[in-house]
C-alpha cells in the first residue's frame, strides 16, 4: 500500500494545507469508513456536521469550511473537493488491470476480420466475418462481435458483451459486461394471421467517448440507425429502443427506458427508472426526474416530474393536494356554522 | 445498393402510383432522414403536415392523402402504409446474415445431445447432456443450453443466450442476446434460522413463434411450469417470474414485469415498465398502460392505468383533481362573500 | 416418476392424515393443475372455496381447514402448509442436475489461479490471474472471473455469470445466469471539457449465503466497497449502484434499484420495481411497496408507499382524494342552496 504525507497530498490535489503536513495517509475513504490514516472529503458546507464524528486524519474541505475547527485533523482546502478526492483516491488505488495486446488462442477470429495494432482479444471471444477493430481496443473474454461491425480505436469492451452485425462503434467507447448492442427492435404488425415480425434492417451507431453500463440493451433500427452521439453516458439496465437518437453528452441513469424513434437532445438527464415515450422530442438540457414518464415532447431546458410528467409547478400543485383539500374541508365546516347561525335568526 | 424506379416499387407494394413513375429509389428512410432518392411514408392523414418539409422523392401515403399536393414528389397510395413500407425497406436492406449449418469446432456438444438436420451451433456454444435440438435451428456463439432441454425446429438464438436445464422450447422461437430462461424462481421461506430457499423444481415451457427481447429473464417454476404460449412477443429487459402463464399473442413491452403465478390472458398488452402483481388473473385483451401497476385481477378487455391501476374513468378523475380543487376553492370564496353579506344585514 | 401413498406422504411432511391413506400420489401441483394422483395445498382458510373445484386427490391443508368436507379427497393437516408442500414437491421432483468436480478442457484457467478441492469449472469459463476459488464451488459454462477475485466455498455460479476483478465473494453464494458483479460504478464529473469519468477504484464484497437473480448488476465502489451482507436475497434485473451497503437478510425483489451510497438495513424488503435514492439510510425492517420510490431516509420498521414514498397514512390520504373532493363538492352545493334560501328572505 502506498503511503504519502498530508503535505505531499495537498500538492498532488493542488489544495491548501491547514494543520499537520507530516500526517501519514495511506487510504481514501468515506467520512464514515475512514481511520486516522485515511483521507476523506466534505464537498459542501451543509455537511460540516459530519466532520464531528469522522476518524479521518486528513479531510479535503471546500473553501467555506476552511475555518472549521480542526480538532486535531489536517485539512486540505480545495476548489473542487469532488475532483480532488478522485485524484487522491487514484493515488491509493491498486494498479489497474492491464490487458496486454494479443489474441488469446481460444478466441475465434474470422480470417476476414481486420484487427488493428495493440488490440487485446480475450479468451473465448468471437469475432465474425468482416469485422474491423481499431488500434488499442480491448475486447474482453466471451465477447461476441457480429458480422461486418466496425469498432474504433481505444475502446474497452468488458467480458461477455454482445454487439450484433453491421453496427458502427466509434473510438474510446466503453461497453460494460452484459451489454447487448444491435439486437432486433420490437416491431410486429397485427394481421389476420397474427402478429407478423417487422424486419429490423437498420443498424446501431455509437459515437466516440460513449460509456454504456452493464446489461443495458440498444436495439438496431427498423431502418436507418439507432444513434448514440458522442460523450453520452448510459448506466446499467437501460433500454434504448429502435431508431432512438440521443444527443451529445446526455446522461441516462439506471433502469431508464426510451421508446422507439424518440429524439433526445444534448445534455439531457434522464434520471433512474424514468421513461420516454416513442416518437417524441426531448429538447436540449431537459431533466426528467427519477421514475417519471415523459408522454409528450418537452422544450429545451424543461424540468419534468411525475407520470405523466409535468412541470415542477404542476407537479407541486398535485403533490400538495391533500393539504389543500383538508383546508377546503375546514373552510366548508366554518361556512356551515355561519349559515346555521344565520338560519336561526 | 439496389435501385428501382417508383413504378416498380408501386407494383412491389401493391399500391397506386401518382406522379412520376421513372423516379429512382435506392433507399428507405424516415421523412426526416430521407433524400430525393428515398422512399418514405405517411400512414395517417394527421401527419400530412410532415409532407411539407421532407426531401423524400417517393412517399407511400394512406388513402386519405391521395389528393394531397405532390409538390414534385411521387406518391404511392397504399391500403396499409406501415406494411407497405416494411416491404419497401426490405427491398433496399442489406442481405441478411446467414448462419450456414454446422457445428463450430470450438462448440462443446455433449455426446448424448440429439442435433437435428441443418442446425448451426456457433463458436464457444455449450450444449449439455440429453439436449435435443430440432432441424434448422440456429444456436448462436456463446449460448448455453442446459441438461435435457429440448429446442424445436427453426429457432434462432442470438449470441450469448442462456437456457437452463429441462426447459421445453417450441418451434420458430427467437431468443435475443442475453436472454436467460429457466433460472430459479425467487422463493424463500422465513424460518427461525433465516431465509430458506424453496426448491424450484419446475420448468419453463415456451410455445411456437414466441420472440423474446435482449436481457429478458424467465424463471423456472416452483413446480409445474412457467408457460409462455404461442405467438407471444416479449421486448427487452422484461421479468417473468415463476409459474406465470401468458396467453397466446400477448405483447409485453420493455422493462415490464410479471410477479409469480399471475395468469395473463390472450392478446394482452402490457406497456413499457408496467407491472402485474403475483397470483392475479389478467383477462383476454386487457391493456395496461406504461408504468402502471396492476394490483388486482382485471376482466377481459379492461384498459387500466396508474399505480395501483384503475379504469380510464377513475384515472382521469384522479388526474383532473388539481383543477377540480381550484374550482371548489373559488366556489368557497364566493359563498364566503355571500355569507358575509347576509351577516351584515 | 416416483410414487408414494398419502399415509407415507403425511409422515414425510409431519402432518396429520384425514381420509384414505392408501391413495397414490405421484405429482405435486397447484390446485388448478392437479389431477387425482396429485398432492396440492391450501395454506389459508380464506382459500377454502378453491377446494371445491380442484381435482387433487390429496390436499395439504392448514389447521383451520381440518374440518372442511373431504368430498372423497384425502387431507393432510400441516402446521406450515407452504413448507410442507415444498417438501412434498421435492419428493416428486426430477433429480437435480449435478456438476461433477473437474475443469473442462475448454475452460481457460490462468496458471496462478488457486482452485480448491471438488471445484467444477464449466466449458468456456475463464478464470483470470490470481483468482482463488474455494472447495466445492461450481463455476458454470461461459462464466468470467476477473483478476484477483476470491470466491468462497460451495458457491454456485450458473452459466454466463460475470464477476470482474478484485471482488470478494463469500461462501454458499448463488449467482444466476447473466449476473454482472463489479463493473464500474456510474460516476462522471462535468468539466469544461465535457463529462470526465471518475475512476471506480473500489470493489464489490458479497457475504455468505447471498443469492442474486438473473441479469442483476452490482457495481464496484468508487472507493472502498459495495457490500452485500450475508443472507441477502436479490431477484432478477435489480440494479445495485456503487458503494451501496445492504444489511443481513434483506430481500430485493425484481427490477428494484438502489442508487449510489444508499445504506439499507437488515431485514428490509424492497418490493418489485421500487427504487431507493442515493446517499440515504433505510432502517432495519423497512418495507418499501412495489414501484415506490424512497427519496428520503426512512426509520426502522417504516412501511412506505408511493412516489415519492410516504407512510401508509399519507398514501391513503392521497389515494382517497377523489372521493373526498366529490364529497366537498356536494357539501358546497348544499351550502349554496341554503345561502340562496337565506338571501331570498
């Protein structure tokens, strides 16, 4: 385990040291789990009370807490505690697992596949006909890359990822285990002979710097492409249906789902378990609250909550109804008394 | 890329040509993505306004739009535009990926397994003892078929599907990647010694023409069988618990879930993210809205919304409450004034 | 198929025989599916009416039903029918699938891995550098165990499970197919250069006797560990985010999700599709209803419903609003009449 002192750590995270610079640090931990050789952090002044009970020897604090009582600890004051703590944690982290370039003898790589330089292909991975894989990419054990799919440079597919045929994956794309890209979209036409499958003849295109979480699924388009643009980050167990388009730098949190042909703008946040209806447009920067379901198109910048999703104002009007109704009830009782009084006259 | 002209296309989709029959078509696309060599479609007259901005050279239109202005385009009037466009799109689609019959040398097939004619078993697939696989079936790379499971004819299991032991899969069943069939149902008895696992000794039976989406799970029965009847279509990331029965031609959309021992009728539609409680009965043709949760049995044909799900009438009564309460509030204010007036007398 | 008589069955389940002890039983089935050679069960007196239509020859009944009319059937009165039926079903179940110890020649086991006694490693499984696997553990076909991960004794990983590097799995842990343990948590910092990945340098620790359902995902910690304590039972398609802690014997039902750093107590029940916000504390024994979303910490023993989740009392106040509003409306109409009457005077 690495060991540095508080002064060195302050330098590393570009923060200002307050207190004992010689204190040894060999671990990054939450305030709760920290011991005297740990560095922890408090990024917001509203969490100041948590400083009382932590055993952390060194705490990265935000500027507002620079004058909080040290109580024998060492503070490092940082502009961005969250980022600084990430740097500190990296300093004590075990070395990353490295996949040395090479194709494992148990991998099955079609002779027509074009494999770039410094590519790693893990045990029991399967690379089909006509696949192209760019330099520096890691294809984990048990992955399947379907016919004529192209994968860019410096991608990292963890173990047991599935990418079906003719998809286009950009550079520096991370696919976590269990991800399924390019299975058929869900399309059936009701006919007198029953439900008939609508051929899904399109593809999935994923642009650069996208990360997709474990067991998430992205369906191939009915025609054209399902398209995830650059820098989009998708969490686990998310469902992205056929012909969906997701704009740059949008964030899709766990277990959310987007129905067919919806268009999501840039910088959108879909919180956990939220849903977006098919064939609607979600403007740039829209934020959809957790478990909320967006049934109609939303303009840029809208913050939407509930099912069906409403604006914050509408949502609060609905949410506070029980209190309002109680108030009306007592007002009516009051009126009733006054009327009874009048009737007596 | 294939190229045909509008007159040929009209013949292919059995539609009536209006305008230039010589126009070249080499692509099927949405109205938005279309260029002058594309065919696109407008299936309902309410979307007529979309005709204004599309660049599509040829548009399949419904009968109601037969007299809409051509503006230099070619129309093909169709009885069922959705179906006709599917045919058109198929015409320009790349050739499908074909899995030529044969067992890949890296597949692990138990000597007791009975493999039919013209079966494909992909790289690193594992077929256990006593499995039977019918003629013409495709078992993708990395699939696992457990002991004594039977798979019918002309099935297609995409890469990395898991089917556990003793399950029964019919003919023409499609399982998309990441599907898990036949893992243990979720059953534990609370005892003084803690939670004790209830053995799940039943199976999963899937009848003909069923399609199941990526990363969906179907649990084996506690006893007897979990049963998905013919022509049922299941989307991605759906959860079907032990001893559930699903009637013919029902549709289960992404991320919905059905708890243990629920019985779903024929032709039921469970929309995205909806849920059905355990041990209840869902009548034929019931439609459960997206994200809604059905807590009690529903009669045939019911349309249910909300959590817990209610009829449309009940749902709307709840949904319009904020307006109703505002109205009551102003009525009360009005009465208050009138009473004050009376009290002055 | 095994065959015993009712008297033998009564002995086996430690129940009291009423009626013909010679009746043959060769099957366990639900009341609906039972035939005359089946044993079924009625665990609660409120289900007595189901006895009328069943064809079951032998029925395990609870004490309250000991005097119900036999109608030619045999009853076995049991203290705990649910448990007794589990024993009975086990008696007629097909023999379990046994994975004989041994490493399949197609498995890829790193030479530094330490494999215990009587371990089974299935076809195409991949065991990376420095892995340790305890005695009697079963690693199914196609599983991936990442670098330096330790797995305890008598675990059972079904086919196609993924456990990433440096995780710690205890004894008697069951991981169903498609489970993904230890992929990166979802953490990104917004910067002027776009979203930057926060390194996830922690691990996942899973204690003894945990069972995890198909296609569930458990993310590795940002630092420290994501921790599932002993005897926790997790259903299918559940999302457990980074740094979550789950207390002993808690139950997580299908498709629920827990956001980052939430702390779940002991004996908590999160019902199907429920959600828990990040960074909150859920007290021991809390029950969160299906589809409900807990936004704030809940004290021990709380029963919470709705989104955002409320107490039962608050939930019912909200749920019964339509009726209350209708009542207020008629009260107002009544007052209006009385005022009009007064105004006439």
